[in-house]
C-alpha cells in the first residue's frame, strides 16, 4: 500500500501504522499512557491512516 502513496503521506502516517501493529499483534506490552496520548493528541493521524486504507481498497462511504 505504501508504494502508492506519496513520500510525504507515508512519513506522516508511518507512526500510526506502527501503533496499529502494536495494538493488533500485541508486540510487547502496551503503554496505556502512550495510547491515551495518541488518542488525545494524534487522533487526526489515525483518521488519515484509515482514509488511506479506504482509498487503497477502493471503498467509498
């Protein structure tokens, strides 16, 4: 998926992709303070990450 996005877009959402992998695959212990920080301060990054996935899959809402 990332090869179809611009470098700027990839850089801006790469952190959220890593965070998603930690949550889904349980890589190590989940830091609840970090989760709270992301949800309180970086929720738009997650929304943008989800938009890119939807766009890549060709879905529409």
